[in-house]
C-alpha cells in the first residue's frame, strides 16, 4: 500500500515541508519547499499564511500522515514561543483534515536517519539525499529538515503509537 507523508519543520518566518511516498517499503521523493512569511505582516497574518499554505499542500498531495518536529527548548524563549505557535497552526490544520499526526523530537529524527542522535546538519542532509536517491542535497535547509521528518515517520515502527487521529472537527 502506498502512503504519502507530509513532513513539516515548523517556523514562523520559514516553515519547511517535504513530501515523500512509502511505496512498499521504498521511500520515494515527491516534493519539498518552504512556506515563507513576511516580517512586515502581523504575527496572526503570518500564522494564517502558514495555515492557508498547508491547506493547499494537503489538497495537492493528499497525505495520510502529517509528521511534525516536536518543539525542543531553546535558549531564545521568543523564538520558542513563535515556533510553538506555528506548530499549533500546523497541528490544527492537519487535525481539521482528519489526518494522522506523528510527532518526533530532533533526536528521534537523527536516530531514524543516521542511527546517531547527535548527527550534525550536514550528516542529516547527506542521508536525506542518499535515502531519497537525489542528485543534490535539497535546499533550503528547512525543506531538507522536513524531508528528514517525513522519512523518520516512514522508518518509525511506532507511528501508530505516537500519532493522533482527529475526530471530525
């Protein structure tokens, strides 16, 4: 059974997305990119832009699972709050479409792709390129990170245990 996974790397200025297909155990690249918001608009408008763009991606690719990076504490609390707001919009948008939601910490994503929880960004990007049989490393970094999250969801044997399926909202 083919399954489409939409990986999302949350952010207010830039939200990365990566779409992969799990085709009978083979991970296939579909698309990746970023949702960008302008600094010149209000925080609420930025979140609305993320929600609307995610709606378009969900309609276009019709994923069965939306995989999202879990928030980890950062030294910059202002950034952490903004990322948490973006994550909230992403989770609500996925739930609104009754999609399975899988959440992974950066450590889980690194372990799933490299087997090493402290892998650096370059190691992760090379693994994304290798796993998806791409000619070049996906750019920008946020898109590559989102692809890594999607791949993690496919490689995780516990998606069903870590996921949430929304009721009809």
